[in-house]
C-alpha cells in the first residue's frame, strides 16, 4: 500500500464528495490560484485511497491544473455494497467514466480530463478507456499508467496477495492488520516508519476497506489478463505516459518499459522511488506529469 508523506491538505485543496450517476465518491480537490490549464482525475490502487496523491496536489495546482483524487468504490471514505459485481474491474472502470463525466460537467474551463491510474488503478482506468473506445471518441486529454503492468502482478507479490485472499473469509480486517504488522516487524524491513498520525491513518484506512472489494480486486491482481494490445488500438491518437519508480515490487520495471513500447507511450522513470513515486518523490512526479500534460516533448525520461 502507498504511504502518504503527510495528511494536512495544502491551502489550495479541500475534501469533498463528487456526485455521479453511479453514486458519490470521496475526493480531494486542488484548484489553481490562476488560470486553469487543464483538469486531472487521479485513481488509486489496491488498498489505497485519495490520500496517496496528497503530495501531488499543491505542485500540480501550482502548474495550473485542477486535480481531483478519489477513493474508488469499496475504499476508505467512499464505501460500497457487499456485492462482488460492484468491484469487478469493468464495473470500477464504469465508475471512472462516470467520474469523468461529472468532472467535465462541473466546470467547462478545465477542458478534457487527464486520466491517471496508479497500480491497480492503472488497470481500472484501462478498462474505462477500452469501454469508452467502443462507443466513440475518448473523453480524456491523456492517459497516464503509473506503476502498473500489462497483466497479473509479479509472482512473489501474487503469493503475498493470495495469503490475504485466503485470510479474508476467516479473519477480521483488524486481525489481518495485526498479522501484517507482525510480518513486517519480523521480516527485517528497515524502511523508515511513518509519523504517528500517518500510521494511525493507515490503520484507519485499512479497517474502512470493504472486505468484498479486497477479495475481488485482489483476485484480479493475481490473475488479470494482458490487454495492452487492445489498449494500444483504443488509444491511437491519445497521448499516453507510462511512469514508474526505478524499482517496483508489483510489476518489474523492465516489464513496464516493455508495456510502454507496446503502447507507443512516453516513458518516465522516477529515480530513488519505488512502487509509489506519487508519495515517495512527489515533486519529481508532479513535474513529469505537468510536463506531459503540457505536451512538452523535451521533458526528461528520467527525473
């Protein structure tokens, strides 16, 4: 899961709920102080939330972008039903399409929405694009796949995810949380511990997950199909960016580069970052996104 570096919203941002024809979604919204150059929708990954993007809000707003980060259905403050159909990747893609329509209808001065999906969120936005392509022109200004892959996650990570899937029917989320903490402490992981308020947030966010959503989306991660060739056909003419950290436990970085080649996409690697460059190196990540959205073909491939 991504660990946000802080939780205090910048002055340019606020919490809200975005109303759509598919229900309301908890969100964080950042507004530029001046003219709006464009709008963006940021979609988090498995066990994540809108707060995974909190450190991107201020720099992207400063660059002139109106940014909305959401909790997907079943995550944190959005919630959802105990119905597996609600969390199928295609259904979540329909949520993204509904959010896009809602954002486009709120204010016309932002133009078409730049679509960003992190990790599992990348596969959700892929479904949104594939479904939209069947019906006509795509309603987005660009597509960014961040720290995501062509299909199922790396086998080692899939094995860990299968442990979670096996535990969900027999343990509470609190019991699973305690097991995960014990595994981290006994695994010799020397990564820096988050601040107390962030640690409390991570616990609170985990407990707010809809268990059924974890089961369905986790199942997709370990067995999801490769739909990159379909996406390449669907995004012909749409600017696409594949962005990742220099290392990634979920999808190997070389595999992400291969996906970018298959898509004919721009490729950016964020140095000194892992699976969550949005949280680990937000300034460099925001710079790369803003340059891509602005159509800066001279922007670096490594930041």
